[in-house]
C-alpha cells in the first residue's frame, strides 16, 4: 500500500529549485505533444491506406483509438497524479506515449498501428492532467499563474492547430511513419529534462484509489467516446451509435451514485458543487465542441472546395494558430482589469463573430476573406476565453484535488471536441446530399451551416456564462 504523509504535499527538495520558466516549458511541451497527436495523423491517412492496406473503417480507428483512450482514462490519470505523485505520472505517461509512438511508426500490420495508437492515448491520458497540475503547483495563484496558464492554453491550442501543418510537411518530405516517429526524439528530450528538473508533489493524505469509481468512470467515458465516433460512421439513429451512448450515460450515472456513497471518492461530489469548477467546465465543453470543428471544416473547405494541397491548407491555418497564441497571452492582462468572467464573455463574442463571418463562405472565396480573417477572429476569441476558463476551473479546488480538476478540464475539452465534431458532421451532411460526389457549392453550403450552428452555440453559451460564471478575477 502506498503510504503518504503531510510532507508529501510539498515538493521534495533534493537540489536547488529550477527556474519557474523551465518547469512551465516542460509541462507545456508535454501538453503540446498529446494535443498535436489528436490531429497530426489526419493528413497521413491516404498513405496509411496504401502502405498497411487499411479500409475506410480502419482509417477511422487510427484516429478514434487515440481519442477514445485519451478521453476515457483522463480522470483516472488526474487522480493517479494526486495520489501517486504528479511528476511520477508525468514521466510514466510520457514514457508510454513515446514508446507507443515508436511502435506505431514501426508498425508492419494494421493491428500493430491501432494498438500503438490506443497505447498513445492511454499515455496521453496519464500525462495531460499532470501538465496543468505541475504548472499550477509551480506558480503561485495570481497574475503570474494566469500568465503560465495562458502559455499552457496557447501551447495546447497551437498543438491542435499545428497538427495539419506538421503532418503535411512530414508526409510530403519524409514518410507517413514520421508523424509518429517524430515524437520519439522530442519525447526523449522532455523525459530527460523532466526527470532532472521536475519536483515531486502529491495530495497529502492517505486515500487509496477509488477502484469501483475508477472502473465506472473510465468505462463510461470510453463508451461515450466510442458512441460519439460511431455516429459519424453509422448515423445517430443506428443501434451501433445510440446503444453505446446510452450505456455510457448509464455507467456515468452509476459512477456518480457510487461517488456519493464512498468514503474516499475518485470525484468528490462537492467538487462539482463549486460554481467555478462546474461553470468553467461547462463552458470548456461548449467552446471545445465548436472550436475543434473549426480546424476540421476549414481544412475540408480549403482542400475540397478551393483546391489547396494538404501542405497549403496547413500553411493557410498559420495566422489562426498565431491568433490563438496572441489571444491566450493577452487574456491575463485583460483579466486584471475586466475580471475572468468578462474576459470569457468577450472571447466567446469575438469567436462567435468569426464563426458568423466564416458562415458567409462561397465556393469561389478568396483566402483573405474566406479563411484568414474569420479564422483569426475565431481563434483569437478562443484564446481569450480559454485562459480564464482554465484559471477558474482550477481556482476553487483543494490542493489534493488539483490533478483531478486538471483531468476534468482536459476531459471537458476532449469530449466536447469529439461530440461537436460528430454533431457538426451530421449537420454538414444534411446539406450535402451527394456525399463525396457533391459539388463545390453543395459542400460549401454544408460547411457554412456548420459555422452558423457553431456561432449560435457560442452566443447561447455566452448568455449562460454571464449568469453562471462567478464574479471576480479569480472566480471566488
């Protein structure tokens, strides 16, 4: 049995404390890797089909195996960091992620690759919650922490945005295997630096892992994620989609019932009663459900309608990638004067304006007005709102729950993105009767409807956040 003491709650002091910027850089580097791999393989799928003989369903599972494992194990990974050590779980998750990337890059059979992608997702689920917890533990609450969280948000959003560009460059100039193998040297460097410089911390109590709760929530989230991805292939009315969705909801409800009765719950019920935690995660879910779709459908529009190559489409997204970084870095300054709540609302309104502009796209649109300007607005708004939301979500929880709250933040974004993409794919298909043979005008109409829908969701979310988010810069 793992024994902890009150001293465990404090970082161990075996060497001079490293500079804060180094700790932030290491944590953010780990976050960049796991977010990058959500999308980096997308442009490699045609090469995968030819090399490994994967069919359409197999190609879908190259993406889904990672997403399902990532979403399903995130809360468990966050709590494991609280109980067994944030640095330890960071290193374990990063090592598993790096080894799985190597195995995937060397895969000779399709099942090798799918197994490696699932292992990558598991490693990411253990690693990702620790990145935010290590960062918040290293930086005291206040303006400095807001700036550190802004960097974490910018790096995470940049990883998602950079996936298409990085994947396009690697596939065009090297080989599809390098979209996975590139993680190996990068992961090894981060692993060495983290082992040397990160300091250990954990919750200072004697709680054991809530095994029934862990099994229920992991099975529930993984089953929900499976149901969500099945909606794209089978449709919402198909038993293959709604059966796992219903089963996942039942498992999550059973998890909540168990947590209300156990002495040392994985998810303390009072945590969700905290206004800052509940409202910020709801906003993360809503904004993630439409922001994640933005990259996907803008890329489809650029390639399927405007005729861009994958590399050109990746380059076209660069202004948007820079915008989310700038928005994230601007947010802490605005939070000091406007307060976190108002910065969230401002960011969501800016993003909704971009979605509205993008919904006016035409089949012969120009890059500047049809991609660049609306993309910059959408992503600048996402950066502005994401930083205060992450700060609010982590500000009200006890130190012993920091890893769990970090896992909850990542879970909200990931599940929101997966659910949003499934819903929006259905929305786009409703206007594209011809499927793959649809004309450019039909495809554009479907994509435009997606952005109108996304803008409406953001406006509704803005009104909800005005009422629900706590007042005050720190969410008290």
